[in-house]
């Protein structure tokens, strides 16, 4: 599977040219209430070759990443006369581009779509790899397909519309790219003086390149691609659990905790040096406010982990950093080892 | 896209060998209340290499081919611990294999599946081409993917469990294969003395070969594959309309009417000779009990046609036989032409 082309910078002229060269029967923009107001107008202002279009709006937030939302979108597409020569343009964060990609890849067995990720997280993560999907009763990305968009358009100006908390969430995935594949990338990001949209923009393409290289070597996640899951086995469980509370964590916030606990796990397994584990912990601690995990939640977190897509029956399968810039995969860990890693994390915080 | 391998005859040893050679973490049979009783036991009796398995049962019938049914199946798979190394075996008619294929191709972004079509219709039609899907508020196969099963296993002994009405429904697609691509196949089928399971079995592989050849030349239905839609633009509309009544037609029954009306349409367009149109009408009349279409339903039937997947905005796109054994596609017809064809059909019947 070839990756979709990714364009970075001032994207409107590229989209405009694409619309000029292709004659679509109809064009649908999928937005949420935020991107409808903050991003879509910036885009529309620069598109000379767009005549008529429809706008589909969904509610922002992971809790809406469900089959019900997608079913409503399918119905809207049908009612508004979308056909196989329709183009869908997804403008939003990862939740929106994941859902929009799933909607497009299954409507009439697949219509073309373009992704315009507008959050840092979506730009450095969901933008590459052709994965799309929805959650199933809280189980993250349980349903979906592997389908490439026609292209991915990344414009750093959209990042200025984000709160700092959103920027930090995306930074977590960038830091992961460094930890699993490129020590320099990790060092550059940790050592930055400020971590705002302007300062991070120059490193976005580096992160995308790392992810792209990994994905292209293993598009269907049979082997190496699994290293992108570092921090995600535990991180997804924490994220799913938190989504059921009144104070849900953002994806990147959960993944930061996941990466630290999995670093303790790797250290205990004897595959990561204490020195590197400490450097990882200190790097994250300098950037994120961390708190302990209530161990009463541990059984429930184990349940989420057992439902993780990466697992085969009766074993929990981890991707673990074995030194900063390198990562192993298919590391099987049992419940006792996982529990010890949580306790070490709590002790370190405490 | 390569077609899946198709095996015909006594299939249990083939499946048994496949299970022996592959080590799946779990195996799920998807059945309906009919195939659970009449087909699954015949299969299980001959499988030596099957130890544990789960059975998922759904209600038979096109009215259950919905996202709700698939959502319940996804939840069952998750609850029963299906993982990426799970095998799904779909045992049933086209509704079931279409839904089972969609369920499998989207669960955890795709698990492997095998189709065992048990109706004549599914054996000669749904078995080839990698299409799967569900209906959306009555709009046929509006949602789905193109995904090939690992293999398709066709055993004519399952046909003995079918009512004659079901056999006739499958025969309709076989006759279509003759009309669009192979005059001998049409002649052979029309001239058969009896049209029961035993007499039709020798012609099943001929039908499959015709469909396979067409599909492989155009897997994503950009051109030639569209000829398989002969009879289906009008036939699907009639089928959708009838599903909202107390006496729904079977797929093949609706398609027979669709093929006859589309033959009149082709004759009126000047692309099919009156002689061939008459031969088509007489062939079907010798095999099926036909009745007129209430023209009060015509506006509603036009609505269904406008929603057909094959159409681009504001035009109805037909595949029309231009002589017995040959078919054109992308023939645009307007509402007046379609109405005339319906009226000619009614006059011919009346």
C-alpha cells in the first residue's frame, strides 16, 4: 500500500489545483463545530475552483466517535445525492479524520477523500498510515479499514487556533517518534525553550517522516509498524477509562503516562537501561503535569488492555523502547509485571 | 485485486486441510436460523481439525441486513475475545455472506474470513467479486467494502435444503450471465427440462467462470464489470419497493422483472433487436410467473433508481444487453424512456 502524498505549508493552492484537475460530481466538507468556525473559512477564502459544496457538521469529541455518528453521516450523504464520484474533505482533528475516512471508505463501497488535519496530534499521527475507524462501546478504534486518502494537506496556521493543552497532546506523539526511532528528534523536542505552535512547526515534518518510513515498511502492521504502539497499550486503557469520567484525558496526555509506565516495564524486563528509563521519565516530567494512578482502577485497566486490537488471546503484547531511539515489539508481559510497572510509576511520582 | 480461490464439490476436506495448515486463535461460524440447522451440522461432521469454535446466529432475511445487525455482531466478536488472528466462516445465503464479509473486513480493521454460500443465488453471484455490505434504510448495499475472502467453498449438496422458489431466484442470475456474456449458457439453461438443484448443479461453475472473468478484468467496477448490473437498476428498485410490503420478492424474482423491462428499454433505444427482445421475454415467461407493475408505484421506483450506487447525479445509468450474449454499459436513460419500458412490459404481460 502506497502512502498518500502529504503537502505541508500553505495548502489552499494545492487543493485548488486538485479541484481544477478533477471533476467531482459533488464535494462534501466534514467539520466539527470548532473547525467549522476556525478552519473552514480560512480554507474556503482561497479556493477559486470550488463552486458548490455541502457541509456536514458533527460534534467534536472522542465520545462521538461511534457507529451512530457515522450512520447519520451515511444518511446525509445519501439524502444529499452523494455518488461514487463524490469527494469528501475531512477538516478536523484525529477523531474527525478517522471517522470521515471510515465514512468515505464504506459509503457505496468507497468514495474519494482528502484529509486536512487541524490539530498537532492529527497532523503528526493520524495523517500517515491509512488507518481510519470508530470506537465500539469505548473500545478505541475497534472498527475501521485501511484506506488511503487521495492526499493529506497540513497547514501549520491551523495550530494557532488550538489551546496549549491540545498542542501538548500532539507533542506526546512527536516525542514518541523520537523515542522509538530517532534520538536526535527526542533531544531536539525536549530541549526546545518553548513548546508552542510556532516553535514546534519546524519539527512536524520530521515526525511525519519517521512515521511514514515505519508505516511504509509494514503497511498492514504485521511487524515493525507495531513500534508505533509504544505507550499505547497502557495509554489507550487509561484513555478509555478516563473517557468514562467527568475529566477525560486527551489522547496525548494518556499516552505520556502510558509511555512512562511502559518504560518502567521495559526496565523491569531488562531490555531498557535504568539510565535511559530515567532520561525518559525526566524528559516527560519537564513537560507534563503528572499524577498517580489509583490502583483500584487496575483490574478495569487490565480489562481494557485485554480488548486492545494488538493482543492475541490471553496475552498482552507490548512494543517497548529498548534504548532511546530504538524499540522492540511483540514483547509479551503478564499481569504481575504490568502491575509492578504501575506501582513503580506511582512511587516515582509520589 | 486477485479473486479468492473457489472450490466446488465436497468442501469439508478442503476446509479441514486449511484449518490444519493455519493456526487461528479462534474460529467463528456465522449462520442464520436455517443454515444453523440444515447446513452447519453437515459441515461440522466432516471437520477433524476443528477443536473449539463459536457460533454467531443472525435472523435470516434482507430486512436484517442493517448496521444494527452488524453492530451486534461486532460486540459479540469483542466479547468473545476475537482478535486479529481470528477466522470467520460465513455459512449462508448472500445476505449473510455480504454482512459477514463486511463485519470481518471492518472488525479490528479486518480479520480473515471464508465464505460458504448455501443458496444457489449466493453460489453463482455473491461468491465472486469481493463485494460485501449492508443496506441503508432500504437502499441496497449502500454501505460496504471491496474485500476478498480467503476462499469460497461451494457444495451443491446444500442446495437440496432449499425451496424451489429459492432455486428459481438463483437461476435468474445464471440466466443473466448467459444474456450478458454467453449465448450457449442462456440456451442450455432455458432448454433444461427440469430446473431443480440436481439439474442446475452442472452449470454452476459455468456461471461462476463468466462472472469471475468479468470481475477480474475490472475489479473496482470502473467499466466492464458494470455489465453484471443488467436488470439490476430496475430490479433493485422493484426489490426495495417490495421489501416494504407484506409480500417481498426474492432478489432473483425482482431481477427477472428488471431484466425484461430493461430488454424493452434496450429495444426502444434501438440497441437490441426485436427478435432478441422477444426471445428474452419468452425465455423468462417459460420459467417464471410474471405479473404487471402498478404504475402508481412508478414515482417511488424512480426515487429508488436515483439512489442506486451506479448513478452519478441527475442521470440513470443502465447496463443493457445489445444482443443475447453481449451487453453495453453506461447507457444513460431518462425518466420518459424508463416509463415507456414499464408500460411495454405491462402491455406484454396483460
